């Protein structure tokens, strides 16, 4: 199905625009998240309110809107999507796409995207058969744009012939087929750890560390989107469950290890959790009380190293085990040593020295350390790190076959 898939639906002008409302429902029933861009022409046929109510998201209409651009720039709109879907695709928007024009938000997003594009043309039969339109279609097909329909049939204008837009179910089927064929990790299993762990002191207190879980959750989502059957073992976070991912919630490091071992076998394991190194050796069964005898002394015990344990698992070791390392100095040297110590295949070394602004920030500066050497990634957002890592995992698992 379409769980975890994000579709940017561009609704251009045409009487068939009313069918885009039904399409949103069909796509969401299958599990996709739908975000809409409405062109000026499209807004003559359907209202932003209808699209917004059905998609349960904001509708984007204006390229030069300060609020739209501040909240979600036109580049980010397509970056956040797995597929751009133009329904209906009028003769006009197809012509603009073929020419590379970008005079509104929809066409700008279409020109700025590096994602796949699918269109459902809808127009009068004479517009469809016009040599200008046919030449545009040829150009777009040659560029890899996917087409669904049009069908032959009665038209709103009273004529008959090709140009009638495909029905919502047919378009939803085409979207499902597209994702099925573009799921390079289909049949693979992935395990991801994320978030902090909480180590109990007594029933109400715990030791933890600062970790939002954002990076680990984004990686699980990116692997699931590529078709992997993904288990996310997560310590306590405030994040929503990523779509299409089986989430196992745990508290302590020992619970996390147990859940990870249960999730094996897996083809790839990514340990992004910030696991507590130590726990309180004997957590109290009752709340510790102030008894006038001063503060209690907590005896600590070492927690299992999940990354090292998974890397050393006999029989069921994942083909690829990936860990993270946050370093403030000699980033690559320390990460290289950590890779060897832990026995994993890759370490994503994260430069968290104050000059990078990584701590508390949105972006990460990553060096991928593997047996083949070091790959320096440009500074990018955590979700882009997840996408790039997932693509590298696809390539590595493919090459290992
Ligand atoms: O040793 P250090 O905590 O710097 O290593 C970080 C890497 O090891 C991360 O991938 C983290 O998820 C993993 N790790 C783990 N279990 C631990 C400690 C760290 O899986 N107990």
C-alpha cells in the first residue's frame, strides 16, 4: 500500500479538478500523506478549503506569498514529497512543463524538483490531438514523466474522444504501481534504534540523556519508503510514529537490546539511539525518600552496547550494521577507531564541535567511515541525512548480492 508515502498533488485548471477531491480520499485510504498545490486555474473549479479539509493539511497556492514561502518554500515542497502528481494536468500546465516555464508555485515546484512526476491529462479532444500538445507529451515522456490516462469518452464539453481524465481509482492504482516498482528495498528487513534510553533510579526517577530521536525516526521512515520491512526500536520520544514502520517502544538499554534481538534477522541495522552507557545497578522498588541521612549514593553498572552486540551476533548478523558517532575533535580518527572497536560496517561520524552549530540545530555534518575510507557529506538537514543514508544502504545491499 502507500503507507509512509508523501504525494504532492498539483491541481491545475479544468472541469476534471473535482475528481482530485475523490483522489485525495483514495490515496489517503491507502495510507499516503497528500499535500496540495492549487493553481489559479484549479481554484476556479475546486476551493482550497475542500482540498485542505480532505488532505488535512495546508494548501499552497502562491509563489510570492510571504507566509507560504516562510513556512514551506517551493523547493521544500517537492523535497518533502516522494512523488509529484498533477491531477488534472491541463494542456497549459503540460506545455509549461515541457518548456520549463515557472511562473507560479505549481510550475516552479515542478521545475525545481528532483522527484518523479506523474500526470493525469484532462482536456478537450482537439486540444489533446493538437500537434503542439502531442509534441509536449513526447518531450515529457522522453524526460521520464509518468502518464496515467487520458481515456476516451464523453466530455464535459459535449464532445467524444481521448482527453477524458482517468478515474481516481485508476490514478490511485497507478500511484501504487509506481511505488511498488520503485521500492528497491522490497523484501528486505531493516532495524533502526532511535531516541534516548531511560534508566530507572526508582519507580519515579530515571537517568537519561538528551536525544530527540529525530535522526533515527527519519532513517526508519526513509528505509520504509524504499520498501524495507522496518522495525524501529525507540526509547521515549515525543515524535509521532513514522508511517509504514513497526514501532517497538522501550525504556531502558537492556529492553532496547532485547527488542533488537527479537527483531532479527534483518538485512541492515542502523543504531541511531543515544543509549545510556550506565544504569543504576539496583533500581529501588519504592520511591527513595529523604531520610535526613544525606543524598543516596547510586552504584552504577555498565549497559550492554547494542551496536557492538548486533555487530557480533553469530548467524543472524545483519549484512550491514551502521552506527553513529558524535565527535567534537579529530572526528574521523575517533570514528575510525570506533568502527573497529564496535565491529560495525559503517560509522556516520557527526561533527558536533561548537563551530558547526549541530547541537540543538536542524543540520548535521556527516563523514561516512567505512572499510573503503571516508566520505565527506556536505552540511545538510537530518531528513536529508536519512535520505542519503537510505540511498547508500540501497546501493550497498544491491552490490552485496
Ligand atoms: O560509544 P558511543 O556511544 O559514542 O557510540 C555511539 C554509537 O553506538 C551509536 O550508533 C549508538 O547508537 C551506539 N550505542 C549502542 N549501545 C550503547 C552505546 C552506544 O548501540 N550502549
